[in-house]
C-alpha cells in the first residue's frame, strides 16, 4: 500500500500547490463561507511563524523524515491504519520538503476564517500539512502490528 499511496498523495499535494500558485493571490477568497478561505502565502519557515528564513534546514529535515518513514514502511508490514498514518506523514513531509528545497518556501493556501477564538489566528496551511496532522492523529489510535490469525 505505501508504495502506491505515498506517491499518489505527494502528487496530489504538488498539483494543488501548482494550482494555488497559478490561481490564488494573497487576498483571501472564500471557499466555504466564513469558515475556509483560499489565500496564497509563501512560507519561509514552519507553522505558527516559527523558524522563518530557515527553509533549507527545514527542507532537509523534512526530506530526512519522509525518507526514514519510507524506509520503515518498506522494511515490514504493519497494521493497515498504522501504515496509512506513516504514509500520510511521509507524503506530507516530502511535499513540504520539496517546496522548501525547490522554491525556498512552502506554498500555503488553506486559510481558516472562523471567528472561533482558538482558530481565529490559525496560520495558513496546505494539503501536506493536513496529511501530517491526520497521520499524527491516526498514530494515536492505530495498532502497530498486524493481528495474527490462529
């Protein structure tokens, strides 16, 4: 599964980023009412404004994490949910790593426009970030090993 899933996820992430670069601007454009906007942001750091200007360092770190996860996935078979979680994180890390090393910044375009206090100032993000977040959440619930049949 990861041999097919990671490249598919990575390709979809990169296609959406190219679309965002061609279509969007820094001016927010409503997608789901006041809940979600499309806003082009060139992020030279990590989430929440951390490590601005450190794209190269973050890019190599992202590629290292993605490659390490691909290596783990290739070594043995894990439970399906665990495999999905690692695949999502690998694709997200590789997607943002490619941006950082190729462009010098990450293409972000998903902008929460909600007035909910905790989310009101949430940073603009992208599909690769969603992959990493979903993968991390799945890791909390995923069994690592496959159940053996008796």
